[in-house]
């Protein structure tokens, strides 16, 4: 299944895009998505941590992805 992934913060700079599409096996989880991101997009290996939101809700690694889910990668932010 094809998943559209929205990128925010430093991830847009690392990949030079605001979104990417990734082909995943049916019934893939967020954990599998993270592994595929690291394998297919080496700049993701530079990130120490980031959150994943599925359909505008933060998702844990065990969440199963479905076609047409809206997935967002949210890197940590700092401010002062």
C-alpha cells in the first residue's frame, strides 16, 4: 500500500520536500514505517528521535497503518 507522509521541521530540510510517498506492505505498523524511512531515506538516520502522527493523533509503534491514512513526521522542536 502507498502511504503519503507529511514532513515538518528539520525533516523537510533533510529531504528537501514537504511530503514523500512510501510503499509499505499491507498491515504495516508505525515501527515498520520508521524502519522503512531509515532504509529508504538515509537522512532519517541522523534524527535521534521524532514522533509519528496518524490521522492527526500521535501514534505508538504498534499502530497498524491503513491505506489513505494521513501520516506526519514530527521532529523534536526547541525554543526559548
